[in-house]
C-alpha cells in the first residue's frame, strides 16, 4: 500500500496562483505537476478564501455580550423551562399518562 504524497505549502501556493491566473486549464496544470485536478481546484478555492485574512487586521473579534444581556437571556431560558414543564404536565392530564386520548 502506498503512502499519500504530501505537498509543501509553497508548492500548493504556486499551483493555486497559476490556477487563479488561468493561463493554463486545470487539466493542463494537473498534467504539468502530475497531480489530480480536484486537488488544484481545492487549493485554488482555499487560496481565494484566505485572501481576505491576508489583508485584514487579524482575526475577527468575537461579538461582545454585556452582563445585562446574559442575565436577560438566562431569565428567558428560565421562563421557557417553566412554560415547557407546565405544558408537559397539562398535556399529560389531557392526553393521559401514555399520551393517548381518552
């Protein structure tokens, strides 16, 4: 059984850049570098997707949630739990303990 061939990041970037330039088709690039066309397409997609981060100011910041918002959400969760329990109890009274109509 053969091992998978691993490619260096520099090689992937070089091939992806050539694919983005579109001077050669994906099939021609695959033949030139002796790799599968699907790999080239994936590397191209990854390169294009990561271009934004190259020009950005770092990682996007997570949205900040204030303590007041957290407390409001906890209160809403508590309210929904109480409502769920009430409706569960009411439905068991109406439908019976086995969930069937009487």
